[in-house]
């Protein structure tokens, strides 16, 4: 499991009942998804057009389930780390 410090994919907020934010690294094809539960997952080898289709989807949670998860992209949960000043990162 990677820590968020290792992940370093910048996410943008999205309008979704299940997803809080989405980020993408085009160099590595890494899609990073943060859920409203604060869980963060990275999906690897995702083409840029799939990332854009997720952003454009009327239901981002459904798109994630029906396209990204069903396609079987490898994924990993990103572990949150507690910072010294008491906040989560």
C-alpha cells in the first residue's frame, strides 16, 4: 500500500455522490480516485481518454464501477498518513 506522500497525483473535486475527487498522471497512466469516505485508490495503466470519460460521465460512480473496475485495471489503496501537526495527509 502506498502512502499519499508517495502517490503525488493532484486531484480535482468532482460532482458525485460517491467520489470526492479525481486525479490523473498522464506520464504513468495512473488514475487516482478519492471517495467521500476518504479512501483513496490508484488505478494503473488507464488511458487518458478513459480519465476524460470519467470526468465527463453523468454518473462518475457508475462509470468507475462499470468501466474502470470491470476492465480490470490493476489498483492499489493509498494509505493516509498522520502528520506531526495532527492533521491527515
